[in-house]
């Protein structure tokens, strides 16, 4: 499984390529970390070291 990870903030979001909701969440993640270094990695490389991305209590996007 792959994830997008911010090196500066040590946060990640799991990539689900077939989920349109996940794609919107990834865009929010990338917008929040716009000027940071973001990489795509295998989840097992960062699990336990980085924290999962939280949407700060926002509602799930509606399609």
C-alpha cells in the first residue's frame, strides 16, 4: 500500500486510487503541506514513525 507523506510535518495519507473521496482528501493534504517536501512511499516505511493525516474535524467531502 502506498502513501503520500510530508517530511517536515511527519504526517501521511494512504492512497486509494479508486476512491474519489480519497482523491479529494489527498488534495487537502497536499494543499495543507504546499510548501513542504512531499513524497510517495510504501506505507510500511513510515508506519509508526509518521502520524496519519487528520482532517481537523471537517466533514467528509460530498460527491
